C-alpha cells in the first residue's frame, strides 16, 4: 500500500524524487530542471508536481534550516552538504514552481482539493515554503 499524506514526504512519489536527488551527482541541477518543468507546464502532472515541491522543500531546508518533516540524521547530513550559494540561486525558481503547483491546471492541487479536510493543510504547507523562500530573499533591515 502506498503512502499519501499532506506532508512533503508523505507520498511515495515524493520519496522517489528525493531518492533520485540523493543518488544524483548534481542534485541542484535536477531540482532546477524540476522547477523549470513545473513552471512551464500547461498542465502540471502529479509526478512533476512532487518533484517541484520536494525540490523547493530541499532548497528551503538548505537556506532556512529545518527538516523536511523527517527525523533522519542521514537526510539532514545530506542537506547540510549541499551548496547553499548555488541553492540561493534556485530560490526564485522554487517559488515560481510552487506557485504553479497551487494554481489551476495542477494535478496535485486538483487531487488535494477533493479532500476538504486535508486540502487546507496541504496548501498551507506549500504556501509556507513559498513564504519562507520569499522572506529569505528580502534584504536584512538594520533599523
């Protein structure tokens, strides 16, 4: 039986994409490709949507700390080893992909909207990633 929940990594497809990232010699390039595919899709398919969401959550974890909702030391070590400078260059692409994820024509958004109880939780999770990435892009005020 497959896993499916409102957390970023509570879906088998999301976990598969994370495994792909972790196996890659160039995971930030894989994320960049996922963001571009999501942002330019006429209709954002389920798997591509998960790629964008997982990638954005990883970028958020690299830049803003925290976890992906998993207490996994090996995963945290992998995230901390990724290039934060290069990840910062993916911030706007990750935001754009996440915005596409919750827009009309997204299979994930369509499927989640059918679940009145869990949809708000899932959508808030995506919006939270967007907010954290956007907040990190703001210049620091020294007032």
